[in-house]
C-alpha cells in the first residue's frame, strides 16, 4: 500500500474515541515459564479479583502452559492467549499450533507478527495478516505487532514504516470481532531503552488515524498497546499518553509484583 499521510491526518482523527477504550495489559512470557510460575499467576489472579480496576488483563504463555494457566484463571477476569498460530486451520505443520487448539486450551488472544518472529522466522506482513484473519475466523482476538528498527527510527522513516506495516498486517474485521494492535519499537524490546513520550504519542496518534482511515468506526475503537521495556517505574507515564490503550509487557509480566505495578497504573 502507499504510505498513509499520517502527519496531515492524525491531528484531526487520532484522538477520537481514545478515552472510551478500556485499557488492556497483556503479558508476553515468550519462551519462559514453568509450573513454578503459577505462583506468580495466583498472585495476579487474587489481586484482580479483589480490585475494581477498569482494565483488561491477559497472559500469553508458551503453548505448553496455556491450558493449565487458563484453568487456573477461570472466572477470574484474567484472560490468556498464545504467542503465535498457524494461518492454516490444521495440517502437516510439525511444531505449530492452530487457532482451534488455542481456543480449546482456553485462550482468548494470540500474538501475531512480533518482531522476534518477523526477524528470526522472516514472517512478512502477508503472513501476519493471514494468521490474524484465521484467528478472527476462529473466534480468537489477534494482537498484531508492529515496530521499527533503530536504523529506521534514526533515518526519520519510523512513522511511515510502522503505519504501512500495521495496515498491511491487519485483516478486515466485522462489528462483532476485535483486533488489538501493539506498537513495539524493536530497539526498545528487552534493552531497557524506552521511546520518549513524544515519540510514543506521535506514533500512536498516527496509528489511530491510519486504523480509522482504513476501518472507519471500528478502527477508532481498536486498543493500541505500547511495548518495549515497560515496567512499573514508567508505566503510568506511558499509559497516560493519548491513544495508548494499554501495554504489551515482556519480562516484567513474569514477576507478579512488576506486572501488578503496570496493571495498577492503567
């Protein structure tokens, strides 16, 4: 697709609906976690049950733990999800997980297009879009990831790169379906570096404008998460930015105290 004219449009379009969107804090355990991690999950579960926070919470575990964590969190208000899925419904795809398997294991979400998969497994926008479309068809909400490299940021192309990436990765969706977008600057993932508040606001406003331009009213309601070294110390500031509707949290989601610090900041 052609580059969306973000700077001309996000000022007028980018701020609509954002204050009416319930924030989502999603944990991405990546290739971490074991039975001992359930103690951390129990702490989060107990605190969510006892709180009155207006926030949605999800934990995306390795596929081997998804069913057990889903059972542990049943009726708690905390959802679960997977970290990837195949675009096909079934077949000879050794080592992969299908959307129906995620649903059967109790998952509500699936992360698709994370930069670690785009990079290490050469997943294209078309690949990510196909996975997201299959997730929607199977009743699972895709968390579609996007983000720029440090080189792209420093060259001044970050907004056009990320907006093109997310628009080419998101399938159309109906009024009874949902997608989530997660912006994670690649250079800030697991590095301890975080984009400036101004950079985050500019990118999220541009993404909101692009989503509204492509999907109309549905695009105005999409939760746009920020990810990239989110921790309790910076969560409140980041989550207070216009059009930041939550966070995709990596390492901090493995520790109940850190994850709760981010959740309670939303």
